[in-house]
C-alpha cells in the first residue's frame, strides 16, 4: 500500500476543544481515496483514532509522524470511498 498524498493540514493546537473533532472530520470528508490530511496536535490524539475506527472502520489509515512530547503529527489517509 502506498503512502497517501497529504492534501490538507489541520493544526488544532489553537482551536477550542469542542470544535476540533468536527473540523477534523469535515476535512477528512473532503479527501478522496489515496489522499491524506496532516493533523497537528498538542497531545496524543488516540481518542480521535478510536472515534475514526468506530465511525469509519477500515476506510482510513493512521500514521504517526511525530509523537510528542509537545507536538504530535499524524497522517490520516482516506483508503476507500465510504459513507463519511
């Protein structure tokens, strides 16, 4: 499987917490299969990973690029068309 091409960057470090996940999911929905977004966060977004699993199943990829301690970067790719 090839690495998805990053088409968008979402830096949520200065976004209020309740607006972060909707922004991330809205950005993801705009991707086509084979594209990815780069998420930049100030903590491990593991709860977001579990939300992606619950809502999207196998339709995404998740690759840590940087793992803290102050900055976390994750490439979230769209692997197939889906219901999102």
